[in-house]
C-alpha cells in the first residue's frame, strides 16, 4: 500500500487538534473522511495512532513517535513542490532572513529594495523572532542571515556590527520639547521600559544615580511602546531609527536630556560559523558591507 500524502496531512492536523470535528473543519473535509483517513493510515503503519476515550482523543506512544516522521515527510514534500514552483517562476536561488521585529520594520526595507533590484531572480523568505532567538535560529540552520539588536552568544555563529544608532527620549506630541524638562516629565509619566534587549539596565542605573523619580512600566515590544506614546500614555528611550517616521509625522517628539550619557543602540549581522552560504546570502552580505561603508 502506497503512503498517501493526504493521510499524513490529516494525521498531522489531528495531532494538533485532537478532535475529529475541528480537524475536519480546518482541512475542509467531512468528519467521516477524517475518520477514514486515520483508519487507513493506522492500517498502513500497523499500529493504532490515537486512543479514543469517550469524546477525548489522544496520541498513542506509536502516534507520538510517528508524528516526528510525518512532519519531516510533509516538510520535504512541500519543499520539493515549492522548489519546482520557484524554478518554474524563474527563481534561481533563495535567501532566508531571520530578523528581530525592529530590524524587519526599520532596517530591512531599504536593503530589500536594493537587493531585489540587483537580484530579481532570488526568492527572499523573511522570518521574525525576538533578538535573543536570532542567534540560535541561525545556528540551527533555520535561515541564512540574521539581523538582531543584540549580538549572538551561540558558538556556532559569528556576529558583527552593521550600524549604530543614538538612543533618545520620546514623548507624546502634546509635550513641547522646547520647554519640557525631562526630569519633570519622568516624574509624572510612566517610563515604558524593557522594549529593547540591550541598553535598559544602563539607562535605569543612570536615572537612579541622578536620583530621579521614575515609574517604570515594562512593555516588551517597541511597536507597542510607540503606539502607547502616540496615544499619550508614557515616555520611553528608543533608538532613533525606530521613531524617525513618527516624529516626522508629528505623532511624538524627542525630548532633550542634557545631563544624561545615553548609550548607543546597535544592529548586528549574525551568520553561521564555518558553514558555506548560498550565493544569494553572500550577495546580501556584500550589500550590507556596501551599505555600512556608505553610512
């Protein structure tokens, strides 16, 4: 009996839902069809893959073991078809990028435009994750090149600085930067912290050394911080690249901090160590070097 890909897809969906009705809905199949697919697959492998107790469904030990193989088979199958589709569409190479959200929103767009203009036959796939996860993702081979806001500590990666950026105090547009005293502002506005993985400890230490009254409020994402500030709720220290458009559009303002020594913020390029990269990745790294030399 030939193993049908349709049966594997049904099985994998069932491992996620553990419910025949929900799996059928997500697969756009009738519920009896899902039941038949699972029975056929169990007959093919020779083991029960699910246990049914009343309305509850759970994987058997054989099902847990087979799930790993099913995932890999489907991934290889889909990648093979995708590769043929890329080839038919004229793509001759692929570039996978793993980016922090801040890099994806503010660093990548101009680079991507330049790269695609020069290399129109390269398929670019973009994945995002938090900065601390970029290094491990590159080391695991999930992408070719990473851009993050902290360096990678993984031994199987290499890190270099792409560029540096100043950190500034950002406030709602209702605040007049010409007359506002940042000390008074920090005393009355929530200070939205923890939205950048690298510099907050240094800033908080400085504020405490200056005996400033602050009300820290952790907000883990830069885009959420920007939205809160634009709505008039709080202030924060952010990289200038993250707020240039907001300031230009009048959604927020930069407040001078004359007696603070604010740290720099960096963008890092992360690549695998001692591993050959495809031509497209090398071309992208070359573009980064050219862009960096002109900055």
